[in-house]
């Protein structure tokens, strides 16, 4: 059995599109859990009504928005307790599953790699960009401290950060299409080049779609731990897996389409308010990560 965990927040049309795409690729024995993460707009109740006669779909409605990590953890714990899944696919509601052989590929890759967590090729059509894998190695404490200062500075200048977001998207589109530009940037910034066409092991995986095997499910009560409200979840997960020697795998053989941040934009209609919200949680999550890494360093010395 494969279970799908879809975190819903306000955007009903995206969630319905995501669920339909799962229906198209899954079998009758598979299960879908929608977690309404405190939308507060009755969209959770609408989903209950839409899928009330569908035996594959269950819906949990949370009273308040608990953030990405806690919202997903509640769904993960529900599936873990109520079913005996071979895999749990944890996905954003703005993801579309278009690959007919998606489930077959999961099992094939597991049989080869015996992964704890698998990341697919995550394609964003709007930016013509591929998001996976996120990174080959984790962030150092000095790098993280520098990032915190940068984001704190952006909190005072949200319009400057807005321009940075635009330039970053443009850069990603260029790098996605021109290998030479990607290689040059990696050389200039002294960063390992990442090629989404290649497979990788024990890397940081993009959080919009994570495929969790029974190896992880049977050992871990929570998927994400610690639980930042937003951002850095993938970095915490990377360090958790690294520490416990849980193999993570990125494979370009399996793919999804990510329509990116639709729910987030719907909940923050004013652009600058949305950016201020982002910056606040960028800082909070990185401070939590800094404390985590500092404590880990103390324990290892």
C-alpha cells in the first residue's frame, strides 16, 4: 500500500487538482489523507463533502495553522497509526502527479537503493526550473550566521528582498537551460555543481514531495523533528538522516510537477505582507537551526 499525505491550506482548486492526479496514478488499495492546516475558510469542509463517498480519501481538519512541519507530522502520525504503508508520499497540494509509472518507479528504485527517503525530479513549469536536489552537503555555522544577518537586514528592507526573489528566479531559469552558466556559477561561488539529470545519495531533498519508505516509518514517530513553522525543514531532515545513517536518494527517474506556492500566495494577497511574513520565518527557522547545529557540535566534542 502507498499512502499520500496532502497538506491543504485554503487553495481548494489546487488540492482538487492534486487529488485527481493521485487518483490517476494510484491503485484501489492506496489511501489519500488530506490535512486541512487551519484554513479557516470552510475549504476543509468542502473537501469533506466532495470526497465523502470516496473510500480512498480521509480528511483531517486542524483548528489552526500549525505550520508545515507540525501539519505534516499530524498526517504522518495518522497514516502510521491507522495503516501499514510500504511508502508514504508527503506532498504539497500544489503538486501534480503526471507520471503514469510513478508508483512502479518508487518500488523499482527502492529495490535498487533501499532508501529511507526518496526525492523525485521536481519541475516548476512557470520558471522552467528543477528544484531537486537542494544541496549536496549541509550548511556550516558561519554560513548560517551570515544568512541570519542577511535576512534580518532584509526584514528592514522588504522591497530589496522582493527584487532579490525576482533575480533569483531569473538566475534559476538561466541555469536550468544553460549548463555552462550553471558550471560557471558553481566555480565562482566555490559550490558543488548539482545536475538534476544525475542521481544522488545522502543529499538535501526538496520538501514539496518526499517519498518515505517503511524503513523510516517503522522507526520514526515524526517525519519532521524539530518542527519550524516554515522553512529549513529539509535541512533539519537532512541532518537527522545523516546522523542516524538513513539513506536519502534523489532520482531523476521519477518526476512530479510543482506549481509552487499557490496556497501561500492565496493566504497573503498583499505582496509586501507576504514578503514580511516570509522574512520573519526565514529568520526564526534559521535561528532554530543555528541552535540545533551548535548543540550538536557541543555533543560531538
